[in-house]
C-alpha cells in the first residue's frame, strides 16, 4: 500500500514590501529579545555579514574570501532567528527581509496536528506572537476582534511558500526496488537518499526526494517527498485559506503529484508505483479516522455509491493516461 500524508507547511512574507512602496509589516521594536538564534548541526545559522562603515551586506561565501590580514571583525554576522509558539512543532523564523511561519511534523508529531486545519494552526501561531513580535494597534473590541485582526494581517501579508507532500511505502520490498530503479534518474545520490528533481534549483519550483526513513525487522521504510512551491500554487490557484485538513490539502495537490510520479523512468517497480499511486487514494488522516471510528458507519453507507462512481470515473481517466504513456499493459 502507498499512503499519502504531509510533513510541513511554510508561509513567507517580507519585513518591508519589495514593490518599492517601503511599507513595513510592523515588527515590534524589541522583537529580537523574544527570539533565539537558529542552530544547524550545532552551529548558528549565518545568512550574511554586515559592514556598518561601508553600509553593505555580503554573503557567507564572500566573507570566506576576505584575505588576511584585512580586519574581518569589521563585518558583523547576521543570524537567522526564530520564536517558537505553543502550537506543536511551530515557529516564526526571521531571515534577512523575510519572515516565515512554519509547521512541521504534521503527520507523526502531536496527534492533534494530524487532524487539524493547517490554516487554522498557522493563524494561531501568528496570533500568539502579535503582542511580542508583530505590532498590534488595538481599536477596541474583544479577543475575537483581535483574532480577526490577526487573520486579516496574515492573509494580506503572507503567502504559501512550501508544502511537503509525502508518499510512504508500506510495501517495503517495493520501496527498495523503486529506490534502486530511480538511482540512474537521480541528480544526486546519497547512501540512503536520492535527489530526483530540483537539486539546487528551488526558486519556487517543485523538488522531489526519495529516502529511507526507518528500518526494523520488517525491512526498510521508504518515502517519496514532493515539496510544492510558488509555481505550483499559482498554477492551481491555491492560497493559504485553502490549506485546511490533511485530506483537503492532499486532494488539492494530488493531480500535481500524479503528474510528477508519472514522469519517473524505471523498470517494473516504478511502473507498479505509478499504477498504484494513480489508481488508489489512501490518505493517512482519513485512514486514522476510519480506524478510530470517527467516520460514522451510516455516513459511509449513504455516500458509498457516489464515491464508487467518482472513483470509477477517475480510474478510467488514469487508465487512458497510463495506456497513452505505455507505462503498463492493461
């Protein structure tokens, strides 16, 4: 079985608009004291260096080229900073002129996040920081009015930046076979991972990876990770408020995921992946709800015929596409 789920979602905004207007998002004057430096592999993340005398920024790579004995101390490091919120695995990050709101570990972190609206949790994260990080000039009203003000600011200033769509292989043998067959197509190969598309070329484009996430007595567990970005969101007219439940998010991007998977070149295992992914639709949150009995039995019976008819039409369309691409012999 192939199971679809998500792992992360990120929004982006500018501290100061890039359209020449000079309009600012409105950061609190002392917002930095409520944040902390971001670390990666035990080292602080430096995105640039600032020289007050020259009124100039340079990149870390440019800084590394400054010849000795020039006084490198004239260049002050600029650190990426973040503020965590009470929403599980969430934070607001600050890097150069950008502000990010991110949620991670959506499927396998806190249980509430599996079933929660991604949009609602992003709003809660942003709203929680208003008093310390983002300016808020109250015009009266109660807490609901304050939340509505945060919603309006979120929608006006932020846009979708990344959404990570995952495909898990519960058939561990198939996962290993697909991994081996895709090695020749990968643009970069690691010991336990493949960079299939977009290595070093994000800039709003979709990137695809495949790697091993676990191993036990049953074998290796692999997943395919599709990270959708601006080009995909614009093409499909998807904005922040569309990203609600996991089921809704996956359904919105499922056709894009199918098209990407159908581009893979490989042997019989890749063909099996393409056929199974195109003709089955197993979403982790939905499976978990059914397993827990959250979906009422009567509702499933009532809507059964409609769902079957819809699936049959979808299957016929996918079958024609597969036949046209000569991926399988149906």
